[in-house]
């Protein structure tokens, strides 16, 4: 069985002896590698930063070895993995933290049922919300569902722990969560490659009393889950997942995940107890560790998960008193906390250079097919319930045509609620991307028709999951491995649901967008407009003849800048004190939307600039 | 592995805590410039030299023109994937303002700052439509930087690469400069560059590398320093401060909606009588667009000058 704890040492041994291959892997690639080495047969995911590369990477392994697929949403992806596990093979599904909310319904019951082939969930948290709507701590889900949560600290451990997770899953008859964070998923470090384990299918096991989640069965299973927790605790007590690094007698730190690396960086002289799993806790070891040093701190990111457990065990420890519950931990934040705690005397010197440079917030791409949509939408002065994707940027200036955004697929349901609240004279509009529509937008559209809501739904079909880097989905007609497959026809689905008013418009035709939106909001009932145009970046990077501004005609009204196109900025010329505009010729992709809205008609094709 | 509780936890001997501190290189720039590619090349070079290396980046929003940064740490042992504040040995910036943004990460005593003087002003900072508005792009000269970090170099790498005939080799020029601050051999660098660039561009990339390397080793950077000062945008223009008054002749307005749709500030609406109304006088910049577009001359924009002042860089 893999021993994750000694990863660094193993690295050196390996380099010295037979020289197995060492590669620099992103945490996500290492997880995929670990799953492949463990003989995984089925891998599924719905994309979500920072987890997306796990399945992309798994899809680079031979198709005979592993079936890697994009699923419609996280719950479907977990259900597919569960089915594969029932079928007797090792299965994995990967998701970002909020994806687990979607998949949790199945997880909760599957915890009672257990597994046949190993079942591993990879859950990637995003402390600091680099690209997420919240920073929930998924470890709490592990406790809630009573499934083990392994927490690797670097790419080598990410591979080793993933492999181990499959073995633990089968040995203890439980799904296992491997929890990553952005900092691990997107950090590259060396990984020693291993061979693929030949895992032959166990075949389906016909045990209805275990596999069918009926109250009568579940009542029997629940106590078994509690016993399992106990066995897992015993396992953890003896497992090399837990590593005790003796140091100072005065001061000890209990830590795990990438937090361990910060601890080693900042206070290597401390006694360190590195936990490989946040649930269940290696209680005996933790007690002995705490007894062996005078003062113990817990260094963990986000919620005080371990701290609370230890308190419940009656152990005196400190933690969140000194370290924040929000955001990412870092060496400097850890150092500051330890300084406040009186453990570190001095803070290192830093440069006394503090200037506001310039803000560079994320923006829509040049020629983004969402830009015209929101520009047009703003003029109809509607209440807009938004959704999650690149188009959420339509909420900020200068597009600023989104009033609320909560979670994937929520827009249509919220619009129905808004309409039922009957609290506004404004038309009520929901905007939703193609992938988000498929993820969780279809049930609320059914709800809208069923409950006869007066709303307009704009389906922004840019033929890809753009936000997460351009993955395929059921509406693109291609699979994760790029093979052709049936392409879901949105219009047919929407019609079948019972929507009577449907129109498809070209997202680059700004005039049609204005007109069609106006018509749609006039319609009494559910109206759907499909704004159709591929994303400028994926699957194909679009680059057409660029447009340029005829400077003598520009009246500096800056109307075109309302499109939020990053190719358009100020030129050095002024008109009546206002800046005229210019178009960056390498950035412009030639979508023509700015030319369409220019009241002075001075934005024109630059044939000479065609590439 | 055993499940027995009696088995004692393996207490590992402390790894040698006296291992040399890792070398920390922070590479920063703007999405699309190649920050990640440059750091991957460096990381690969370290790996081939049998060093431990960690490279950490946040790239979720990179493609959308946002700030991109990548921490590369290497040595006989590396723990934290991120460089602690004030401990970067080298800050390599592909863009000027990004270099300044991360300056506090540089070791104040021994850090080396190498930055391209290229200035990418985000369109986002050109959103103020008032007369004489300025972008809030930071203006600092190399001399100001030098007051905080002794080893600072600013260079027009993009210009140098353009002169070589391929502006896309700017990053290789910067790698040449970076190479002077690290211990790898020139042969190793050339080999890794050969592995990383398209074969067709190998020759020009090798030249670009040598150019960058020699630039730091010679005293050419003195001349280039003047270049940064030049590259600092000119002083703010004189602006007329004005009051704007919108005169709407209601009787002539037929509610066609053209001005409402076209007002860049969106401060016009049609009221319940289908007549245009100014809803947000403070937002109106007096651009006159509505005046020009109204087919019925229903809007007149009166702009009255109060005084002329120098616009302030914000
Ligand atoms: C539950 C959940 N899963 C995944 C994500 C990650 N995510 C953010 S936006 C998005 C999809 C966006 O695709 P689409 O709706 O097609 O809009 P686009 O970005 O293409 O404009 C995903 C998968 C998330 N935020 N929440
Ligand atoms: S990636 Fe595609 S959808 Fe996202 S902002 Fe760019 S063009 Fe628009
Ligand atoms: S045509 Fe205009 S709006 Fe379209 S990408 Fe070029 S500058 Fe931007």
C-alpha cells in the first residue's frame, strides 16, 4: 500500500536508485496520475476551477484504461461513479467545493451503502475565492457524511493519497474524499511516477439490503457507519498518514494540507503533528502529541474543523484565536499569527514600497459574445436574475445589467420567484449560459412553464463551458476526449418543456438583440431568447480582420466603450476635452459590435491589419 | 499498514533543518504575456538539475487580461509553494506596473528587480468620461524603485525583441537577464530554451537570450534607464472645468428612444408620458451625443466653462 507520509524521503531514495521517472506535475495532474495508477476505470466530473484539470488530465491516459467523461452536473457525475463502483470497478469523480453541494444528496446515502469497487471523490476548495462564489470548507461535509477526508500537502502526496484513497475505500467500505485546494491543485512540484495497478472488476454484488436505500435498510446501515468511523480512527492512529516530527518541547503545531508546508517554512523548530486526514481524527496520537509539548496550536485553513474536534475531546489548544477563518493561509499570515501568539519574536523586514499600481480586474474578452447581450439588456431596464459563468461579468460597469447571482442554475427559479412576488413594474429576465442551463437550468424552466410565470429567459449559448477554460458539454456535440457525439438541441428541449415563444438571435447582431429582447418582454408568459454565437476563445480562438477608429470622425462619446471590450481604450487625442478612442489591432478579433453602436459611424474594418 | 492501535506512530527523524533556504523567483505580468510559460521553463531547468522545485500560480482569470503571477522556488528542499513576503530573491516583471505591484515581495536587502518597461494600461482604467480624465496607471521611475531595492533593472525587452525581428522573443530576452542572477550554466539555459520554443524560432530565441544576458553584464542598462523615464506618460493635459445643463423641449420629443439607447452614461429615460427625461444630472458629461442624434432637435446641451486647471493624475 502506498505510504504518503514519506514522500519527500522517497523522492530522494528514488532518485538515488533505479531512477524511476520524475515529472513536474500540477496537483491536479498528480491526482489524475494517482487514480490511473490505482487502476481507476471510470472517471467523471463537471468542470469547476480549481478542479477542472483533473479530468482533462485523466483524459490523456489510454481510453482502454479509463473511461473519462464530462457529466451534466456534479450530482450526475457522482451517480455515474457510484454506478461504476456498484459494477465492481474503481471509480472517481472530481468537483470544485460548491459542486459537492450539488452532489451531496447522493453522497449522504452512499455513505450508508458503502462501495464495491473503490469510490473516490476529489473535492477542490478555493480558499481566498480566486474564482468562486464562496469559500465553504468541504471538510465539514466529510464529517457530515461520515466519509474519510484525506488532505495531501503537495503533488507527490496528491498522487499517493489518491491511490491510497481507493484502497481505503474498499477496505473500509466507504466513499473517500480527497480534498485539495487551489494552492495544491495549481502548484507544480516533482512527482515520482509508478506503474498502473491491474485492478480487475469485482463484478456486481447482489446485496439489496445494502444497496437499496430504503428506511428499513438504512436503519441497519447507520450503526454500521458509526462502527466504521471507529475502525477508521483506529486505522488513523497507526497509519503513516499521520506523521509526528518531534522538535521543541515547548511548542507544537497540529497541521495538514498545504498548511503543513507553511508551518515547515516558518517554524521548523516546532514539534509538528502532520495529519494526513481531517476526518476521522487519529485521536490517540493527537492526545499523546498534545501531552508531549507545553503549548499546542492548530494551523488549518478556513474553518476550525480540527480545533473544534480537539476541544470536544477536552484538549486545550489554540488556533483560530491567531489565524483567520477567512481566505488563504500563507507563510506571512501564519508568521503574523505566531507573532501575536508570542511564539515568534521578530517579523522579517519587507520593502517599504506601497503604491497603488493599477487595478486589473477580470474582463470579458475582446469580441465576447456576451457583451452585446448585456449592453442591449441594460437599455430595456429589466430586473435581471443572473447566473454563473463568464457572463456574470455583465454585473459590473459598464455593462451593469445583472441584479443578482447566487448559484449554478438559480437564475430561472429566482426569476419565477420575482415574478410571483409581483413587486416590480420592470420586466423580469433571467440570463443563463448554455452549460449552466444544462447543469441546473432545465428543472426551473419546467417550473416556470408549469407555474405560468411571466418571465423572459435569455439563454446565452456560446457553445462551450467558457469560464472554466472551454470544456465540452452535451450541447457541443463532443466528448471529453474530443470525439463526436449527439449534440443536444436546446430549442427542441425548450419547446418540449412547453415554451411557446422562442427566438434565436445572433449575439453579434446588436440591433436584433435590442429588438428581440423588446419583443420577448412584451410576451405574457415564458419567453426564451437563445443568443447564439461561439465564445471568442474556445473551442477555436477567433481572429478576424480588426476594426479601427477613424480618428477625425470620433466625437469622443465613448459609446463603444460601453461594450466593455478590452481592445478599446483611450487614444491620446482629445475632442472637446474628452478622450477619443482607439482599438488595439492585435486584441481586436473583428466582431463588429463596436462599429454597430458607433453613432458617428467612424469604426471601420482595417483590411490592412488582417492577419 | 496495520490497524492495531498499539503500533507506535513512526516518529521520523527531523529532516535536516539546516538545508539551504530555497531560491525564490517571482515572475509577474499580465494575462497573455507568457508568465506561466516562462516559469515552466525555469521549473523544468531546476528539475533537470535535480533540484526540488515548486511552481505556484493562480491562473483562473489569467486569460481575461488580469494580473498573473507565478512563484518559483527551488533548492535542496522546498516547503511553502508561495514565496513569503519580502523573501523573493528575484522579481521578474513582464510589465512595468505589475513589477511595482509585487515589489513588496522582494527581499529589501538583496533582491533583484528586472522589469520590462512595457506599459499595458488596462482599458478598465479608461472608464472616466469627464473632461481631462486620466487613467490611474501608476507612474514611478526606476530611480524611485531603486530607493527601495538596490538591484533594479528596467529594460525595453519588447523593443529589443522587435529589433531582432520577432517581438515574441521578449520573454527570452528577459530569461537571458534572469540567467545572470542564477547559478545555472549558459549551456543548460540554451538547452532548455531549445526544448521549449518552436524549432523554427530557435535561432532568434537563442540570439534573444544572449542579447538579454549581455545587456545586464554590460553597462547598457544605464542608457535604458533613461528610457523608463521617457516611457512615463506626459504630464496631464489642461482641462476646462464646466457645468452642463440639458435643455429638453418636451413638446418636440416624440419618444423615439434614440437618445435613451445611445446615451453612453445612461442618464436619460422615457418617462410615463413617453417623453425624455434626465434622471441622473451628475452622470451627464455633456458629450452632446443626444443633441446630435435627436431627429427633432428636442435636446440642447449647454456647456459652460468655469475655469481651466491641470488635470491630476489619479
Ligand atoms: C456547482 C458549481 N459547479 C461548477 C462551477 C464552476 N463554473 C463556474 S461558471 C461555470 C459554467 C459556465 O458555463 P456557461 O454557463 O456555458 O457560461 P460561459 O462561461 O460559457 O459564459 C462553471 C462550470 C460552479 N461555480 N458551481
Ligand atoms: S472566454 Fe469566451 S465567454 Fe468568456 S469572456 Fe472570453 S469570449 Fe466571453
Ligand atoms: S470589433 Fe470592436 S468590439 Fe469587436 S473585438 Fe474589435 S474592438 Fe472589440
